[in-house]
């Protein structure tokens, strides 16, 4: 049985902007390599188009110069800690999708600390490779989430400071007043309401859907959640005022809607 611990004591997360050199040193975590890292990064900013650290490029340079090895000789239990100030629904949605797309399909939450919008979340995973910081950077960037810092704080224990200030959801297109057929989901469906008044969704008769629907405002704050513990292949609901995003999933497994869904946004 997986246990998640919720602790509501006060903590402050302060992230200062670090240089590409400092991040490279954190990733390599070997002071004997500092002279080589200085040559590679001291005079280069490695910033992306949003002036955030381009961690994909930094990771590439490190791997090219044999300074970053993400492969392990055998499977190890890795611990990954993620810290951010964010709406919890969006935090877990974006981060979980990124971890799965990174290849960490089976990860176990071990600790969760929440306080006044600050999230401190730790998971563990058994793997023969360390999470590629460049891959995680690219996946998070799709949702305008950025990595401010990465540190190794223990053997096979890594800490990531994430910036959700400009977070947005990567959506699929659903036409207004026109039935849209969605293919088998690899992750939750996300789309915008387009000022519709009603949402109608149908699953295949051959599937067993346990609807999980989340309505969010333009700032990605949760307005309403609908979770059904009983099978119901037909969903129909008026869209709450202020809703901009809809997240559609299944309470237990996306395999329950493997044949996809039919979605209608009514004006």
C-alpha cells in the first residue's frame, strides 16, 4: 500500500537565479571536473528564448564531453524531489505527464508537503537510468513550466526547483457545436471550453468509463471537479461559469476508455 504523508508546517522556498555554470556543476556533482566545466560554461549563458536556462542544451554539452552519464550499471531506487509554488491540480497533472513521457511510468509518491500554495513532492522509482534533465526540461517547457535548479542531495536523490509562474496547458482542439471523436488516450484529454454552455461526452459501449472531469479557470485554478466511482459511459453537465479548461480522464485507468471518447461542446 502506498502511503502519502501530508505535513502542514511552514516552509519557505526561495530560488535565486543560478548561472549555467552553477547548474552544470550541480548536475556533474564532482569538484574535480570544475576546471573543465569552467572552460565550457563560464563564458556562455545557455539561455532559451524566454531567458530561462536551456537545460536541454546544457545537458547535451555535458554528455558530449563525457561529463554526465545517466546510465547505471544496475537498477537502483531513485528519489526525485520537486518543489514549486503552484496550483496543486496543475502541478500534479503537468509533472505526472512529464515523468511518464520521460519513461518513468511506474513511480511511487513517498512524501507531500503543502503550505500556502507551496508544494514539496517526492517520488521514488526503480530504474537503470537517471532522469535526463534535458528531456524533463523539454517536456515541462511544452506547458511553459521551467526548471530553476537541479541538485543531487544524496546518493540517487535529486531535487528539482520548478517555476510554474507562466504555466499553461497543452490542449487538443475541440470544435464548438460539432461532435469530435477522440482517439485512445495516452494521457488525460485537455481542451478549452470555447465559451460553450454544456459538455456532453460518450464512451464506447465496449468500454467501462468511470468519469473524472475537472473544470479550471484561465489561471488554471480548479473551479469544479466531478468524480464518479460508478461506471457511466455517458456524461452531460452544464459548464461552470469562468471555466476555460477541461481535463477529462478516468478515475482508475485510461485503459477503461481505450476506444476513445466522443465529445460535444454545446454553445
